[in-house]
């Protein structure tokens, strides 16, 4: 892992700037600059593919969420979904935002025993870690119970097995509220379509009966509406929260001392000019309307929102070729280091580093170098003319890229550099 200092550079904002321009991601003399560093020069020096991180962006994102929740008058806790990015430098940045028990601290959302152990090794205490997993095995429970992290259980069988192992303790229940919201329908994690996540209304009594038999106390209600939802889905998220609030009141009336409602993560970042950003103040106000009267701590656990636009993935154009009626732009990287489109269907924006605001005058398909037909990053995509040897930047690469990298076709992982703006 390399750390670099930025070159001195500046530029006044202009009305014609692309939608993605912001502090830390700018155009200097027509060229893309990341945290003040010329992107193409960085790629030439360190090689491609390369993740270039803006350290400051992570803290800015965390503070924006905390400020919105505090501004809405909510008692709250922010946790980071570790699966989004487990790089040691990233975790050091998040740990450095606040010491344990401080209101500015960021905890950890873990979804596997390995993530629990990883968080502990990087400076988090067990009581700062919330575990929510699915299809949890006895081996998983061995680790959770050894370290004493709080677990949100998402199946009746989990409640039974956890209760046999740890009777008389406190748990959370992950609910499926029968409604969801995501970047697209396939990324809705709850709703009328059956998913593997969460306990629905039809099994809630069974879960409570299992908890009663094992003297388990339910102190947390957890849900996760879906992944990558944007500003236009806030009304859908509100419908989910309304249902969860009603269930939480019912559980309280039935004697369960609910102290926390965990609203999950799923907050997305725009990837194209026509995608609406989330109004965090409106989101927090909505949570306050429905959850504030319950007197609970409101927890959230974004991963992508905190890290997604903190990194840019730089690659080299190695092929520009017309195939029938389609122009293919081939890069020296593949879905083994950038699975956003292949796995999740997220749109991605690409920028030509040498001319970052160039007019997009052609329609292309941008593809990777993995020997799989689905290894593409954008289809029917407007892009400026490019030449073989150009360096391009794929934006929003800070979450679910490095963390999911692997060596399919024995293609190596990408390098990374953390920049100080």
C-alpha cells in the first residue's frame, strides 16, 4: 500500500463542470485530479489497475450522516459495514474518527465471524461490533459467543440454536417488514418477493416463542430495506420504516425491552448525472418522525455510502475496436477487481483522464480482460473518443471493489494508493 502527497493544484469551479466534480475530484488544466494529484501521472508512475483513495472523503461522509441524525434530534449510533472495504488503511481512518464511547466514533457492522475477528484486530471493542448474518452455522456461533458481540438473528432456527448455546442473554431480531427499496428491484432485500433475509410477520410469533423458551431478551430490532437506494426511493424507505415502527411498538407492548432500532445500510451514491442523491436531512427527519417517539437509539450501518466515492479505479485502454455495429473499449482490468456492474448492476461513470470534461460523442461498450462474456462495465455508454494507451478513471470504486477482488483467470488484484488532500 502506497501513500502519496498531492501536487499543488487548483481550479475555480465552472458552470460547465461535469456533475461529479467536487473537492478532491477536480479538473485541473483539463485533466482529472484526485486529491490534488494528476490521475494519469499517478497511473503511469504506479501502474494499472490502481485504486486511488482520497483519505478525507471517508471522514466527510461519516460526519455528514452523524450530523443529519443529530440534527433530527435522534439518539444514534453509526456503524460501518465492514464488507464494503476491509483495507487496513481504510479501517485506520474510520477508527481515527472517534475513540470508543465517544459520540463521533464509528462502530462496525459485521456479517461473518471473520469480520468480527478482523474488526477486533483493527482496534474495535466487542461492544462496538454488531453482528447480523444469515444461514449462521454452529462454527459461526462458536466465534460470536467467544467474543461476546451482540447478534441480530434472522431466522427462527438461529434463535433456537443461539438460545441453546447462550440461554438468558440478549439478542436482536432481523425482520423482513414485507416492503423494500434498492437501486433496482433485484437489490431489494425485503418485500413481498421471498428473500433469504429476515423474519417475516408470519414467523415472528415462532421467533418470540423460541426466545421465551431459552429466556432470551429481544433488545434490538434490525431491518435492511435494500442496497444502493437513491433519493427518489425515500418514500419507499419510509413505508418500510412505518412498518418496522409498528412492529417495534408491538414488541414493546409484549414485554420486549427494545433499546435500539437498526435501520441497516443501503444508502447509495449517484453514478450518473440523472441519478438523484439522497437528502440526508430528509432521511433523518423521516426516521425521527417514526422512530423518535419510540425512545430508542437509532442505529445505521452504511458501507457503500461511507466509502464508495472515496476511491477511483484507474485503468489503461488496451483495445479500441469496432465489432459489427458496436465499438468496444477494452481495459487492462476486469470484474475480478470491479464487480459493480457484473454482480450488482450498478451504473458506473468513466472519465478520460487527459481530457476529463471532453464531449461524449460516441456510444461504446466498455469491457474488461477477464475471459467471460459478462465482464463489462458499461453498455451503450456515451464516451469521448479514446485511444489505446489512454488512462481512464472509473468513479465510485471505494466500496465492494477491493473487498471483493480475487484472482479469477489468475489476473492479479489491483494496487492501491491513499492520497492526502
